[in-house]
């Protein structure tokens, strides 16, 4: 059974970031960090600017969700940091993931 | 208004794992190949053609490109297979769902028909028994009979609706998983393609810079060549000019000599004439003085002989004046004629010298024009040759770039395929290892059981040996006993 949350609620996410060796990473460890929220079309993604770097806590205001179409709420996380192990001396990567929220619009 | 569905609050935790592993293997080979290509381009730019066309370098490049080709082809084939399989699975799921829906619909219809039949039967039965006094079914009996049935129908309907909802939910989840897989695959592929495109763009930019450097070097070589040719032409022209200047100087010297000669002529002739004229004038003046003396004498004589012949004296004076005037006129005409001749000679000499100088300048202009014309033709020819060479070099480099781009595109896709193959091989290896361990454990168990059995058998054999030995001993004892009795009785010796 799915739980239905009604109303203009903000979405709060806790990010658990780790590399391939299992080492946990904080947002503040990256030189650049970007999160985008979207549903069916990534071209309409909304940038998420409210987060607490030291706690990996993310807040998506409810108002920013009104521009998204119905569908599974997806997230794109893009990070980069200096790393001499790479040819360009920079580790940069983007990851897509689904959240457990389904966004649906209906007439009240 | 928007509604958001969530399974539970724990799902607010998003776990993301980054593959922080430097890219090695084929990409390193590609990087080395690009470095080799850079070295070749630099060698071409520096004019080290032999080094640039080194056979081992070309073979290394082609081996890397061929590897990209092979790996890319395998990767595309695998991706195509995966997409085809996924599409077939999706179609099969849809077909199964359609069958389930049709079956559910049929079940509901049959259930509804059965319920209608039960209602009809009950109605008929009520109708049949209504006339029997005190007999048949009562309304409460009917309700008691119908209520559980309706509850069963209701529960069945709820169950069916739940199954339908569950099926729909599974279909949605399946579609979502498939779309996510497609989306993730597309994003990953796009990321790889963008990465490769960016690297190729950077490589192309570098090659463009090399081309520009090559063109610049060629232009500089052309310019140096043209400058050397122009310097040679200018040197030749300067030599010609110097020769002309020498000729002009020679003619200047000649002119100075002519002027000097003219001046000497003027000095020697005109001055001489003037001196002669002056002398003659002095002589004339002296003569005039003499004449005056004579005139005075004559005057005196006339005065003395005034009375004798005044007319004679006047005539003599007139004659004397005419002679003096004629002498002066002749001398003036001579001087004018000399000056006119001198002017004519000077003008002729100047005209000759001017014509010579004009002719020399015309010849010099002609030589310079010819030299410039030849120089321009040489420069144009050199420029055309260099331009063709540069264009051919640029075409060759662009062709190499296109081959490199195509090879690179094919190669990059291979990385994921090889990872997939390795993953599958690892899974297969794990499965085989598990099977091997299971077989080994079974074999160890069997060996242990066999060992136990053998030990049991050995104990049994020992026991049997002991029993057999005891029996043989008893048998020997019995035979000896019998033989003793037989010997005692004398039956045997």
C-alpha cells in the first residue's frame, strides 16, 4: 500500500554518498555539487539549492514541484573534485536515481 | 493541487555510489595513440618527415584503431541484443497482462451469471413454495442463505479488484523500471558520447592548432623563400643600378670633361679674343691717341695750314673715323659670332648628354620592370605550390581526424561492453565456484561416508577373521580330538 501525502509539503532527503570502495563522502568534500529534480522530462529539471553540506541534508521546496509533470520524482546528482589519479586530474560524475515519490496532479 | 505518494518515510534516504576508478586499459592506449599522432604532427611541422612516417608508429596507430573497431562492433551488437531482449520481454509482459485481464473479465462475467442464476433459482423456489402453508423457505431463511453468498461475492470482488490493482501496479512498476533502465542507459551513453565528443573536440582543436602552425610555418617558409628570391632580385637590381650609376658617373665625368673643355675653350678662345679685342681696343685707343696726336699735329698743321686746305683735313678726319668705326664693327661681329658658336656647342653637348641620361634611365626602368615581373611570377608560382601542399596536408590530416573520430566513437562504447562481459564472466565464475564448492562438499561427504563404511567393513572383516580363526582353532581342536580318539581305539595309527 502507498502512503498518500496531500498538501504543499516540502521534500526532505538525506543523501548517503559513497565511492566504489564504500568510503562515505559529504557534500562539503566536493569542489562542486549540483542536484536536479525532475519527473518525465529532464529538460524541465529544477535545481535544488537548499542543502546542508555537513549533514548531506537536502530540501526541495513544494513550490518548485508545481512546474513538474506527473510521474516518478527522479534526481540527478552531479559532483566533481580534484583527483590526480585521473588523466585530467579531476574526478567528475553524474548519477541518476529514482525517489519513492510519485507526483500526481488532480483537480481539487 | 498536487499529491505525492510515498511508500514510507524511510524512503527519504537516497543512496548514491560513485564509480571513482580512474579509466585505464583501452583509453590509455587511445591516449598513447593520440600522443603518437601529436608527435607525428609535430614531426611534420618540424619537417622531420621520415620520423613522422615511421612504420612502427603507423602500425601502432592502426592496431589501436582496429581494436577500437572490433570492440565497438561487439559493444553495439550486445547493446542491440539487450534492447531487442528488453523489447521482447516488455511485449511478453503486455501480452500476459492482456490474457490476465481477459481471464479476470471472464471470471467476473461468469460469477455475475452464476449469481443471477442463483437469484433466479431462489425466486422460482420462493414462488413455488409460497402457496404451501407452513412449508417452503421463509424470508429469514432466504436472507440467511443469500447473505453469506453475497458476502462471498463481495469478498471475491474485493479480492479480484485487489489483484487487478496489484497487476496494474506491477505493470506500472515494470514500465517504470524499463523506462528508468532506458533512461539511465541513454544518459550513460550520452555522457560517454559527450565525453568522447569533448575529447575529440579538444583533439580536433589541437589538430587545428597544429594545422594552423603548419600553415604558419609553410607561410613563413614561403615568405623566407620569396624574401630570398626578392633579395636576390633586389641585389641583382642594385648591381644593375650600381652599374648604371657607374655608367652615369662615367658620363658625368665625360660631361665634366666636356664642360672643362668648354670652359678651357671659353677661357682660351673667348678670353683670348677678348684680350685680343682689348689689345686691339688699346691699340685703337693708342691709335686714337696717335690719331689725336696726329690730329693735333694735323690740327696744328691745319691750324697752321688752316688757311691751306680745311676740306682736306676734314676728309682725312672722316676717313679716319670711318676706319675706326669699321674696325670696331668688325670686331663686335666677331665677338658675337664667337659667343653664338660657343652657346651652340654648349647646347649641343647638353642635349647629347640629356638624351644619353634619358636613355640610361629608360633602360634602367625596363630592367627593373623586367626584374619585378619575373620576381612576381616566381612568387606566384611558389605561393601556388605551397598552397597546394598545405591544402593536401590539411586534407590528409582532416581525413586522419575523421578516421580517428569514427574509431574513437566505436571504441568508447566497448568499455561498457567489456565491463558487461567481465561482469557476466564473474557471475558465471561465481556460479561455477558455488557449484564446485557444492560438489566438493558432496564429494567430501561421500568420501567421509565411504571412509566410515570402509572402517565398518574393516571392523567386520576383523571380527570375521577373529570368528574364522576361532572356528578354525575349534575345528583343529575337534579334529585333533577325533584323531586322538581314533588313535586311542586303534582305528588309525
